[in-house]
């Protein structure tokens, strides 16, 4: 049995060597809450050990975030420091890798007016747009990992004694990220190869439309743009270096045709968005645009998300995830999208990925829009996969074949 410290070091090594795949002489920017400080120190140590030239840590504090959203005047919420946004761009232009370390409280912003959260979120998203183009187009290596906080652990394991919750969440994270494998790095390589084979099969089929249905009320057709590309775990930056954006990951994904989505989807897991939970919600589409939505929990937060801008009324991603997967098999709801999206098929409101269409990395925003890809300030995944989800693929000749049956791959 590996010790906790050994597994923590292996997790840090996976983040550095597999996630962002830091190269000798490269800079690394870690973006993290201070709650993850101990893990961030392990990541920085490992990065320097394998040859990173400089590690910059961009700290934030959730309690200060809540204080600002409670106390700041509205004009203050609409401010985001230009120097901070330019700093990220400068690091990206120097070829730095970017690692987000998520350590969140899913209920952090309970009770905060959703309109105030929306003002701050929109200001941040607008300011960081020049930086986001580096990650959207995979010009730089980037990845996201997560570490527990007491508040998050309490949400996932409310029945456990308080003293055991964080340890239990660490165990779940180690299992989901394959840290417990005999050779975690080799295990990730094999997993990435398997996902690539699924993406390759989908690209060969060249579906023009997917049709979803299940017993809880999801019944939707999603059109795919001409020249769309299915993508999986591993990708490459402009220098040709491989990296894995999400750890864990179980998805194969692409971007839909913006105006070709019709029907209704029903959530299968809670969505943690900007410190608020949105749960038991449904969204209806007509010709791609969201026309109706309901939520038993977090309606105002869902409304704020959808009304971010015009593009947030449309989808930017569809992702296929089998119901039987290491994360789903834990039978846990993580209240964290990084994990929950990899336990179920999901969609994303907001911007589409230029690398999900042939030649997209060389296209302007206008050209991408002409090809049917959505533009927005935001991109938020939500889960719709269930144990009885069926998906059919429609071929260019109109023939229909099973893609998912009973929540899992049909091929």
C-alpha cells in the first residue's frame, strides 16, 4: 500500500509530467486557491526537479472572493485588473504552461445575489478573453486538477465523521486520477490511447446528427458541423508537446452546429457554478437557442449563466462519457464539474472549440461562426448522462445506427 505522501507526490508528478507536461527550461503558471497551498508546493517542487525554469503561482482566496461579492459597490464588481489579464498573456506568449488547481467550496456563494456574481464573472471573462485564445486554440499546454477542502469533502461525504471526510475525498481523487495504479504514468498512456481510438471511430463515422433520449425527459437532436472533429484526452500544443487538459478525463467530445439543436435535456447531476449549486434543471432548445429553462434549485444562478451574453444561449460542446466508468462507478456525486462531467455524458453552454473543426485553429472568429461554431464569453459543462441514455448517430446518407445503449458505448 502506497503511503499518502507517496501518492500525493505521484499526483503532483502526474499533473506536471502528464497533465501540462512541463519541458526543460519552460515556465509554469499555477492558478490556485490558497486552500491548496501544500499540494501547490509539491507541484512546484516537481516542476523544478524536471527542469522548469520558473514557477509562478497566481493565488486567490475564496473567502476574500465572497467578501468582495457581499460588500463591493456594483461598479467595483464590474472591474477586473488589466495588469493581471496582461500578465497571463505575457506568460502565454513566453510559452508557459498553465495548471489550474481547484480547491473549492461548492456552497461558497450561497445567499449572494446572482446578479452581483454575474457582474464579477462577466468582467473577469471579458478581461481574460485575450488570454483564453491561447488555451482555446491549444497554443499552450494547460490542465486542471483538484484537491479537497473540508467544505467540499463535507458535501460529498456528509454521513462520515468530520475527521474522516477529507481523507475519503483524497482517496476518491487518487482512484479517479489513476494514482493508485502500479504505474500511474503508463496507466494514463493506455487510457489516453483507448479514448483516442473511440474518437477515431467517431471521426470515421462522420455523423451529421446525434439523437438522445432517456426516461427522465431528455429528448434532443444535436446537429454536427461539416468537418467536425471528435477529440479525446491527449492533445498537442503548437510546439507539438502532448498534454491532457483535464485530470481525470473519460470523455470524447466535439462542438455542435450552433443552430441545429432541437428538443429538451434534463440534468442528471447537480452543477456547481460560481459557488452556487444548480440542481434538477431542464433546458429546451429551438434551432440551437435556449428558449426555456427550469431549475428546482439555483434557478437564479442558471438564469445568470444563460444570460451572460448572446452566445450563452447556445451550446459549444457535446461530450460522450460511458455511464460505466471509474468515476461513475464510485456512485458519488462530487459537486465538482471536473469529476462529475467525467461520470456522465454532458453538454456545455457557451463557446465552441476551434480545434474541433477542420482548419479551425487558423480561422478568425467570424470564420468559425460561419462554419457554425458558437462564440461566447463563457463555457460551462452540465451533465445529462443516465444509466438508460440511448444515443443514435445519423450518417450523411440518412442511415441511423446505435451509438450509446443503456448509457454505454454500443460499439
